[in-house]
């Protein structure tokens, strides 16, 4: 206490000077609008800066606690995930007649022109050949072979497949193929030269191949090419799904699949 | 005597002498500073600080510029002991010496008047403009006004306590 008193005595002039200056500034800020606004702006900015810095330090110091909380939450989620049973069974959309079952891709297309994909489950879950396969609502391929527990899938990324599509919701129905070179580019061939295909237009499945319902998105138009004098042009599109990263898939089938298949066969020759 | 001189100068400046400005904002005189400069350099530094504060308060009250002159006066009052020390002769001030032309010479009076006026005008400029982008344009008027105030103080020295006249203790 005595030292404090001595310190105050030693700096009495400076303290008096600062006190009088504070009084003067107080009077000034109280009566001068410009000074007041400038003062509040300056002190406000200063306070915001100090508070921001404090917040940064607080966040930094709390990183360890937040990290621990996140790790705990992560462990809980992993535990839940492991204890969850894989969803099985078919969910049917009564209005359209299409049923959906979830599955997982255990081997995706590797970009080679003839590569196939492998998915689970297989026949034990009721899967049959000819079913459409989607990923996040986008056409991915079709089931071409079914084992007891696995299915072989012919992906869009295979030169052996041809898929019926249309440009836009009401455009011409044209075949979609892959050239086996660029995995980010599909080709719509035999597109009539008068058909409109602008960059950015979405290409949907037509449903005519009976593999997919009508209107499943496939990709977006990037460009088109028309040879001189030709009546048809090629349209190039970018797929909406990255085939290299797909893990979760959906199998779809129609309730009257067998009936549709039989009726779609050509009539026997007389 | 010092108090009377301070009151008289504050009243004179506020009522009459403020208008002595031949070049407008470039020559804003602060006649009342002369009363502060006439404080004996040997006097207590608290006295100088108090006089500076009262000078500003008086000017603000008389001229209705609340706070502006108080800030500038307090700054000058706080720095004045330092200025006196800075300008002190090698052997220090004698007890009988007054801050006049006769006792301390023209150079001392001019230096004190100019440095003190410059400080006062700069402080006044800061509180008058407040905004950093306006201050640059106000520095030159503050400088010329400080020169003008120095001239005014010199004139008062010559009129009130000329070099040839002995000042009363």
C-alpha cells in the first residue's frame, strides 16, 4: 500500500495531466457531435478488434476440448453404424410400380472399355437380371448377372452397353454410348440435326429399354457435333455421377417386369 | 498578477482580438497564450498545468467551443514545464528572471512562443478536424497560425514589457 502511495506521489503530475486531459476530452465528446461519432467509431472498432482477438485465442485454447468431444461423438457414431443392420427389402412406389432395394458397390468400373462392376446383395435378396441400377438417383447401369450374394453390373461406363435416353423431358429418344476413352464423356448418337441440344441441358432415361423408369437423369449436355451435309449429329454429355467414387447403389425393378418383358418381344413369324 | 493577466487575455481574445486574422484560417491568433508564456519558468509545474487547463476552460466558456481549447490548453500546460527545461540556460534560471525579452532574450522568447503556439495549434487542429484524412490539410494552417500567434505574443511583449523596461517582481 505504501509503495502504491509512493508510486502515485512520484507520478502525480502525469496522473493530474491525464485526469485533466480526460476531463477535457469528456467535455469535448459530450458537446461535439463530430468528435463523439469519431470517438465511438474508433473505440467501437478497437473493442471489436480486441474482442475478435480474444475469440480467436479462446477458440484456439478450446481446440483440445472440442477435439475430444468430436472424437467421442465420432466413436458413438461408429458404434451405431456397426450395430445397424443393413437395410434390406424392397420399397415400392405404388403409383409408378417401381420397387427399390439398396445395395453397395464392392467393385466399381475402372475406366477400361469392357470393365464390369460388382455389387451386393445377390439373388438371396431377390435380385434378378435386367434390373436398373441407380446411384443417388442417377442412372449407373444394369444387372447382367446374379450370383447368390453378388451381382454383376454392366455400367454406363462400358462400350458394350447402349442406353435409351432423351434430351430434356420431351426430346427425341436417342441411344447413349461410351466411347471407351474419356470416362467423363458419354455420346448421344443419331440425334436429328433439328433436335435442340444446348450446353447444360439435362439428359434423362427414356424408359423405352424397360431397364429404368422414364426421367432418370444421366448427364448434362456439353457440346454437339454436326458433320457437314449429315442429317444426324452427335451430342456429348458429362455424366452426373462420378463412377469412380460411387459406393451406395439402388436396384430398381418394375412390379410387372416379366409381363413387360414378354409383351415387348417381337411377334413370332407366321 | 498572473491570474489577472490570464483573465484579461482570455476575455480580450474572446471579445475583441480573435478577429485580428488578416488571412482567415491561415492566421488564427491565440492571444491568450501570451498569459501562459508569461508564467515564470521557475514556478511549479502543477501551476503551469493548472493555468493551461484554466486558459482552455476560459476560452471555451467565452467562445462556446466546449472542450476544444480545454484539450489544447491542457496539452500545452502539461508540456510547458518540459519546454522551459528544454530552453533553460546552461546554469539554469535565476530566481529573479522573468520570461521577458529583457531577462531571457529575444531568442528564448521566440522559441518558447513558437514551440508553445505550435503545440497548442496542432492540438487544436486535431480536436477540430477529428478525422485523419482531414488533418493533413489542416497542418499548414496550424503552422502558419502558430507563426502568427508567435508574432502576436512578440507584439504583446514589446507593448507590455519592452526590453528596456524593468519588470516588476
